């Protein structure tokens, strides 16, 4: 059996992790906080895996990242996940296409598919519009 890596937490760090576990925005962040809290109770990585699922190597990787970077190391870094099909540079073309056929988003999508050379669904177009309108409204202050 290997050596158990024990994490010594100060009261402040424990409170910070417990707050992250209870109030974190994402499930993955909350689970990572719980992982560190469990490891601080002298549990093996295998015991943590039995409680949370996953694999021992994942637990060890998150423990090492926590020790190196603190609680911010438990957050998912930017740039993860699938990149958006429609980008900010496409906004003007999207606006023109939607203005031209306000009542039928599928007609606007077909026009954009041809002009942009990108494959996407009506839902993707609606999501892009909603996201950019929300961002535009935030910039305008309303």
C-alpha cells in the first residue's frame, strides 16, 4: 500500500473549501472541493473514489493542483470545451440575415450557412443571438 498524502488545512482554508463545496457555481468545482476535504481527513485516494466516483489518478492530480495553486487551482481553466461555431466576427452578417427574415429563423440560417460556410442548427443561431444580445445589453448598461 502506498503512502497516503495528507493535506493539512488551516481553519481559513477549510472554511474556503467548505464554502466552495456548498456554494460553488459548477458541480465539478464543488466535487473537487469535497475531494480535498475528504483527503484532509486522512482518507486514501481509493476511499475518496469510492465516495465520489472517478479514479485514483484523478484524485491525486486534483490534490497536487490544489497544493500548487490553492482553491483557484480547482476551478476549470478557460479554453476547455467545444469552441462556438458562430463567433463575434460573424455578428454583422447574422444581424443582416435575421433582419431580412425575422419571422423565419430557418431562412436566415440557410442564408448564413451559405455565406459563412458553417454548419449549425436553428438552436445554435438562437443561442448565439441571445448570448450576443445579452452581452450587448450589459455593455449598454441595461
